[in-house]
């Protein structure tokens, strides 16, 4: 389900255009706890969200629960304020070796060129596993996020959060590995 409105502001692509499956482990950016909590995302069941989905509008909010504690709940949490986490079962699985940030940026540039050939994109690396994408005109933020989001995580099941391995060709060298990206900031001019 795609959201009805564009993701905007500083957290625009810390989540992305794709919906998280129910049961996904996430952190909440507005959580003021010193200890970083892990929440479990579920579709929001508040009156506003349920009413909207009954008339066919896609939901744009989550209800967050603590693992093993259904009494601690955050309701009506905006989808742009959560960041997916690895499920504990994924921590000890073997994966393809991680790609470097330049390799990931090169791959994202190629994916965006293929998806939107008439638009020029600027993909820049930032600190702590973050990328920044800038463009003018052309596709909406949600359309670009749909192309970029698979580099952040796999959005098909709640049990799998790591992005799927990809093959990248950079300077004539072919590398196969797992993209490790924490966030992708999208800036449409």
C-alpha cells in the first residue's frame, strides 16, 4: 500500500514509501528513553485510521507495542517516525559481505537512472551509513523512495529486515554483497 501523501521533512526517507508488514521490529525516533526501546509495529487501530481504511484510504500510522507487553502501546504513530530493526533471528545468519558506501551510492544511482531515465539524480554519501538523494522535477518523493527503499531493508515479511544482496559494477569491477544503509534522505527541488 502506498501512502496518500508524500513523506516530507528531515525524516522523509528514514522510512520510505513502502509499508512495513505487521510484526516488524522498529525503533521510534521520538522515543525519549535513554535505553533504546524496540517496538513491534502493527496497523493503527484508532478511530481515525480505521475510518480512513474503511473508505479505501491507505493507512499512514502505526500502533507500536513492546515485545511481550501488550499494555505498553503507542497509538497513531506516523510511518515516517519509525526505523526498521533486525529481528533477533537475523543477527546470527550468514549474509553476503557488506558493500561499501560508494558501491551502494553507485548502485542506487544506476537504479534511479533505469527507473527515471529523463531525470538527473545526485546521490551523495553522508556519515553513519546514510545517503542523500537530490533531484528536480520528475518523480514524486514516494516514487523515488519506492526505488530506494529495498537498499534499506526487505519489506516483504516481518522476519527479514536486512536488504537483499545485490550485484554492483563500479569502475568495471563486479561485486556481490549486502547493502548496509541506515537512512536515505530524499530532497526534491
